[in-house]
C-alpha cells in the first residue's frame, strides 16, 4: 500500500473513533444488552396465538399500501423522468423538473407521512400518499439516469428519419430502459414494504401502528410477533423479486433465443 493509502486509512480510523465517541457508540453496551434478546424471545412464547391473525391482517394492509404507493409512484415518476433527461430536453425543461424531484427526495417518507396525516387524518391513506411521494422522487432520479446512458446510435438513427419526440420515446427510449424500470419497481416495492412498516409511528396505518403501540406499552413480546411477520413477508417478497428478475430482466438482457 502507498503512503497516501495508509494516510487515508489512518484519517478514516481517527474520524471513526471520534464520531463513535461523540454519539456514545460503546460496543460494551451492545454486548451487555444481548441477554435482553432472550427475555424478548421468552415473552414471544407467552403471547396468545389469537394475536397472529391480527398480525397477518395488518401485514396484508401494509402490503396493499406498499403496492398502491409503488405502482402509482412509478406511473407518476416515468413521465417526470422523461422530462428530466438531458438527452431528450433543453435545459429550460429538465432543470426545473430535476429541482422539483430533488425537493421531493429531500424529505424521507416518514416526514411525508406526518404532512399527509395533518392533511387527510390518521390512517392508511396518509401512508399511501407518503409512499407515492417517496417513490416518485427516487424512481424518477434512477430512471432519468438510465435514460441518459442509452446508446445514442439507435436514437440518432430513428431521429434521422424525421420521427417525432413521442415516437422516439415510444420506440427507442422506453424499450431500452424497460428492464431497468422493472428492476426499480421491484426494488421500490420491496423497500416500501419495509418502510411502510414504520409509518405507524406517526399514525399512517399498517402493521407499524401495532408495533409502535406495543413498544410504547412495553409489550415487547407482542411487538416481536408482528416484527417476525414483517421479516417473513420481506423474505417472501425478496424471493419473488429474484424470481421475476431472473425470468424477465436477465433474459431480456442476454436474449431469450441466444444460444
């Protein structure tokens, strides 16, 4: 390793130690707290089985919230990403759209949830609106980055025959970026399920409402049951996402008929 690399590593280590001290990050406290996990697991075994259907129903509500928020967010994000792409529009078009998307991304979903709880009241609808806004900001950003990396040769070839911008988008841009959009949709759905699980902190519905309520009343065993349901759901969704990616995205990139 070069002296510059050693110096960089040394600076990083020093900053890590200083930052850990400033935020009271003590590994000894973590080790001492490990036995508390056993206490929580003991409480889980004492939970009444009747709680499981409630956990499953609230998880189903969370999945529906994430599904609606993801689909609607992607539908809104796609045209915005086309407007924000520099290779499709002038600066007077893409600059303000990018500024709008940056403003949307500034706030995490839980802050959007607080805003929408104030607007529409407590409940799942506020959570859905928060997920939509969060999805719009990030999917549009990811998608216009993809659009700007599209090979210019097919775009120039189609443009040279005098097609309109809409035809260029329909026959070149969207097909070239479709696999990336599907991957982004799957990723955001997976992420939004996890994110929706904590929006109950501000009264935005879903399984997070129960988790936060039980934690407030120190009923950690019941909260753990709901968290285990979230874990199982995330694992299933992750497995389904991998299967869809392997079937549609990987095949589209390598060619179904390739030999």
